């Protein structure tokens, strides 16, 4: 039985058509996303200074790729892991007003990521960030933005299906909102990944609210660093968190697929609380954290949307290597070759 591909998998289109379709999806979704959220495109860095606090720690265990610049006194730099914190600085420095935002192409290298059908050490995503008002710091506003993003995905899916007949739409009409606490109560004996799979299969597309805060069993639904998303604010007596993940049901792999991680960002109070929870108070002296604590950064909501993942989902591909160029284990390449699957 295949290890990385579905049994008897056959790609829906050949490679030349796939390349054209990838370009079409990226152009179309960028237009739909930027128009729906009023986002302007900006240019972003590939690397940032080490020790500035600008780079993201993700789950807190991933090692960033580091190198030295000889002509800057061997100053050490880090390849970005995401741009969650950089975007917030850019909004402040560009003077972008409430209700508007930015998006950018983010390219990263995460050498500690898994290598399987949906994970690669090369990460490409649309990083976006939107300035919001203080009164918008609530669950209703988060849901409103999620619905706009999902609508952009739905419109893109329709246009792709019109352009490429082999790519029939599968997204539901609406996205379903589920708190991680409720998911854990519903499936107490399942792991977080197994819960995601069951819920995505049932609803087609879900937004899991509250990623990062420990649940009743002491395990969180997923990892989040303490200094970008707000995962610790109580929204009522039973639920916590102003962030989450967009997860869809992948009909090709017959499994769940996370397309986006996003959330309302930390304010001063939340940053200090979450740093204390994670025993990371030493970060308060870093450049980025000082700017936030000093009130120099706007209140924002933002996230990342996987470019290759959206492409593989819309083009009915079984492996992310069919839509992005990276490096893969030899057994994975051999399996793809046996199935006549082209891996970039």
C-alpha cells in the first residue's frame, strides 16, 4: 500500500497544465483576498536580525535558519519562519489606518517541519495583517474576518472550476465555527489531530477557535507562540482564545487540511500575560516587544494562508510536492515515480 499517496491515485491534470493552474490560483486568490479585506500588497524581508524579536517562534521549538553577513561585521541573521510580528511593525511604519491592511508573499525555510503529503521545509504563504479598532477585540469581529477569507476561497474555487473542468468544487456554502473546548468535550478520547479530522469530515470546512491554550485534558489543540496571537483571553465562562485555524476536508486524501492560521493579535496586557504563562518574560527587552509595550504598534488581526496548500486542495493534488519545489525523502520520490506522479 502507498505510504504517502492514496491507493491508485491519479493526478487530475498533467504538469504543464498544473503550472498554469498554480499561477491562475495565486493571481485570483490574491485579488479576492485583497479586495475583500482592503489589503495593499507590500514587499517583505526574507531574513531579519537575530535577537530583535521580530522573527516568529511558532511552537517554540523550531530552529530558524541562521547565517552571518561578512560585510556587516558577521552580524547574524535569521530566515523568517513567518511574518506575524514584522507585519504589525510595517502597518505602524506605513501609517495604515483602521479598516485597512497589507498582504505579502512570505517564503520561509523551516528545517524542523515534517516531510509528508502536506508538510515541507519550504513554506510559502500569503501573510496578511489588518488594522482594527479597540472595540473590535471580540469573537464576533474574528468570525466576521474569517467569513470574508472563506468567501475569497469559495470565489476562487468557483473560478478555478470554471477554468479547469477536472477541479470540481467541494467547499460547503458556509464555514462552521467550533471552539476547541467543545471539540475536546465532544471527542475526549481522540487526539487534537483526530478531532480536527472528524469535524472537518462532518462539516467540510471549520474554524477551530482557541489554538494554544491548554484544554481540560491539559493538552492544547495546537501550538502558538506567546507574542502574536491572543490565545488566553476568556470569551465567556467556558471558552478561551481570539484566534484559530481554517481547516477543510480534503476529498483526495480523505483527511483534514489546515489552510490558514490566524487571530486577533496580542495587546499590551495579553502579551505580558502570555509571556508569563510561557515563562518568557525575558523577551520584554527585545526591540519588537518594546515597541508594542510602548504603544507604538496598532491593534491588528492577521494570519497566514498557505499558497501551496490552497493550490493542492483546489487542484485535487494528493501531495504538496506536486505544486511546490522542495526536497523529499528518497522513499517518497520512489513512491511518486511508481505512481507516475511528478514531484517538483
